[in-house]
């Protein structure tokens, strides 16, 4: 609940208030919230209909229209606090520069505060920070870098997202190796009768030199199943950038699913990452819509598993597991998928919460059939995934331990 401002009571709906709501919507859009012109118009109408009498009334009227997801509340709250200051409801838009901290050990601002501050002062690049502020930035450089590595993708600004994509593209992938049933020539190993007889024919049988063969060692392919529903949109984009970079070193088969399954392998093979993601979004008509995990996995098992799950493939399943329908069908589809691949790694952004428990029915149905259960919400989590893909054996504890907590 916001603190009420006694000086902002009896605020009229006309004057500069409409212009300030438009500017506030632009601020939220620069901070990363999906606020378009239609939402701003609805916000102005909501304020006029509600008849605001206090700062709290304005907060909740705008919140009801401009906030569509729970994770957006932190950014909205910080933007409202910095934009709608005391006495600003009637005045034209005028935002002051923040004051320098009074103590060098002032705590770091929240990710939402940094995101909103960057959006507020994005057009004031010519203003140099004060000497004290500059020294504080230098002292906290290491802390900022560590925070950036663990920062949630959903809380990143546009510039931070671009930096995260660049770092993912520079990752070094140490590929693991698996033994194939295909046999290749080798200096030592089992006798290869066919090559040995062919070699003997060249000398007319005068000299027979035994030639050897051994199983080939190959890099296993990666098959990714990415949830592109509304709740997973930001994380799926980062996962697709990761898969695009991974495709430079090994074969990657990519599938997108929301309400249906879409093969996006060809689209993701485009050399430019932005063009590849645009092609993926164009190939999936259900992008940022609903989700039907059980139906998508069932379609993959029936139509694609025999084609792409050979050679010791590793499956990356990127989803939050929040399935409401077909829970029994979901468990059967996960069981078949697990039996068809060498390793099944579930990447779930909900693991960013320390108190995560497997209480959702979909999560409980999926967990018994995965080899590893990892987070995918930050650069540090992506780096851990890279190390896991290069390991011969899984280093994660049994994912079923989450079932015991619930």
C-alpha cells in the first residue's frame, strides 16, 4: 500500500495530469514494461472515472491498468515513487536529479530502482556524476558485476539485456563426448576384417596386414523444447540466444511450444541472432500466448523423437511446468521423453526463488522424470548450464528432493 500524500488531495482530472500520465507511460515502457498507447489511454480514462482524491487513489487506478503481471509490480512501484512526487500531480512534468548519497556505505539500490533511474535519465547523458558519486561507482564496481551476473532477466533493462546476449554469445562451450555404435578406422582396437581383406587385395594376398577399428566418439546433439507462453517470454528469448550460440559448436534441434509445437531449427540457424529470433517468432503463431505442455510433449514424442533423439542426445526443457490440464498425460509424456534421450535437463525460472517448493501439480508430475533441475533466470545460471553440458555425469543432486519438501 502506498503512503497517502495529504498535499495531493482534491486533485482535478484536467490540467497537466493527462500529459503526466502519458509521460509516466513512456517511462514505464523505457523501463521494460509492455505499456502501449492503448494502455495509456485506458489509464487516463480510469483516472477520470475513478475521480482520484489522494495519491493512493492515483496509484491503484494506474496499477490496475498498467500492471499485468506480478513481477512488474516492483518496477511500477519504483517508477511511481520517483515520478509522482509530492506536489507533482497538478504541476507539469519536472523530474529532479537524485541527490548524491550522504554515506559511502549506502546499500545498493534494488534492480527495479536502477532500471527506473536509467529510464528516467536516459536523455541526460551529458551530465557527469559528481566526484563522490564517481568514487562510489568505482568502489562498487566488483559488486555491480556480481549483481549483474545474478540479476534476473525479467528485471534487466534493455541495455542490460543486450549486454547479457553479448556475453552469452562469447561463452566457451566444452562439449562432452559419447561413444557411438558406428565403427571407424583406428591404429589400435578390434580387427576390421573388411579393411584387412581390402588391403590384402592390393598386394595380391602376398602380405596381409591386420587393420583395426573402434567405436567413433562424437559430440551428442542438443534438443531444446522452449515454452514461449506469456509467463516464459523473457526467459525463452534468452534461452534462444543461448541455443543460437550453442549451435556454433554442435548440432542443435530447437522446438517451441505454447498451445502447439513448432519446429524452429531452421529459423535458429540464421547467422544473425536478432534475425534468428525474429524468424522464430514469425514461425510460432502462439508466441506469448497460453501453454499446453502435455499436448506439446506428446506431439514431440510421436512425430519428432525418433528423428532427433539419436546419438546420445541431451534434451533441454525450458518451462515453468505450470500445467493445469492433462496431468496424467503430462507424466506419461515426460516418462517417454526421459526414456528416449541420454539426459533430460529441466530449466525452470521459478528456481530463482529461494523458497521454491514443488506444490503445483504439473511440477510434481514432471520432476520424477528429469535428470537435472536447474535455474535459467540469470547469466550465472546459464554459465552453470554450460558447465553441466560439458560434464560427463550430472553434478546436480536428485531433483526428486523437491517432492519431499512439498
